[in-house]
C-alpha cells in the first residue's frame, strides 16, 4: 500500500534520506503514470459520492487532506489534477495565506478550526496550521515557548478531529532545491505563470535548510496514528499526483462505505408517485 510506503516512520525524521525524485510503489514511466491517475478516477468518485451520501445520514465521517510543501512543490497541481477528479460539491477547499489582523488576535488554531470539513466532505487544506510551526519558526514570528507549545496543541486538536470521524492525511510535498530552481525559472520565463512568482520567493529559497529542519521537527513531533504524516516525493509531478490520489483512494477504501439505505418505503413512494397528480 502507498499508505505504508510513504508514511513517515516514528522517531527522528531525516528528509535528506528521502529521494525527492523517487517513485515508491509505482512500476512504470511517466507515460504509464499519466494513465494511472485517470484510471482510478471512477472508483475515487464513486467512493466519494458514497461518503457524501453518508453525510446525509447520522454518519459523521469526512476526510481532511493537508498539503504542505516549499514553493513550487505542487500544491496547486495536486488540487487541479488529483482533487480535480472529485465532484466539487463534495469537496471543501481552504487556502491559508498570511494571517489577517483579526486572525492574529486569536489562537493560531482559530482560523483552522473554522475550516474543518463538514460530514461527508473531502476537505483540503492548501497550507495549514503547520505554517504556524514552519514559516513562523524560520522567521521567528512567535516566541520559542509559544512555538514549542504548538506541537502539542496541534496533536490534541487533530486527535479530537479524528475522534469526531475525520480521516486525516497530511502530505509533505518533497522537492529538491534544483527542481525548485527550474520551476521558479519556468514561472519567470512564462507570462502566463509570472503572477505566481514573488521576489520574496527567492529570499525564502535562501532559507532552504532552515525550512527543511522546521519540517523535520514538525513531521517528527506531530506524526500520530490519528493524524499521520506522509512524505510524497514531488520532483516528478505525475508521481506526486498519482501518489496522493492513491493515498485518498486507500483511505476511502478503508472506510467500508456503501449506499445508505432509504429511511422510507420505496414501493410506497412509487405508488404515491403513480397516484398523486400535480395540483394546478
Ligand atoms: P502562497 O501559498 O504561495 O499563496 O503563499 C502564501 C503565503 O502565506 C506563504 O508565504 C506562507 O508562508 C504564508 N503563510 C501561510 N500561513 C501563515 C502563517 N500562519 N503565518 C505566516 N505566514 C503564513
Ligand atoms: Mg507562492
């Protein structure tokens, strides 16, 4: 299972030992990869619809996919190609940017808690509460004691969410600095992509090893069974999209979903439909 292959093991995390160009669990080349993702679309959408239908009953279950990664790691690409396979009415997307003044006046989990998926939904966080121990740590935007407190607060919050019926899948999109340079250059070279670039992206790139260290600490301290971390090698876009599709598919398969039984008598309703004439 991809879930087992990409799961971050308990204990010290060493990102340098994970190949960003790897393709664990996939046999084949790019052309095979391009076919493998659409091949899972039908099963993904059927299971998603069953989850959505379950949301109309007392079933509280939902999925939360957390996407984290350096600039150009492909969060947008996963949204377009993998999450794009789902029926949009059953998904709930939230992108986390720099906190607003109002958000900064609250605890860091305040804005995140408001964005959790409703029962039946597949929620996606494009960036997340992890920014509060990543960019915040790298740039000293909070006191060290406060950052230290946050790992435990995250684990407690995620455990509650899981207990309430949320399957949490946290993905770190792992790229190499060489591939990031190529992708940033591609953004600069293409007038249709220049809007995605900010000069500050190059400053952040300069802090690469500080970010990798902050990720290692977050992946180590917040890697629980209730809310596991996966490292997704993301130098190859097709592998990244396929791997996250596979994680979602395996999670949905494990939920033992089925079509909800109606809480009315089908035959009786058919008879009514035959006999009742619309009033004019
Ligand atoms: P992008 O995803 O490229 O649109 O950029 C969003 C920016 O918001 C990134 O530079 C993030 O680091 C930043 N950001 C997101 N969450 C936080 C946070 N909690 N504190 C500070 N910066 C954040
Ligand atoms: Mg950006």
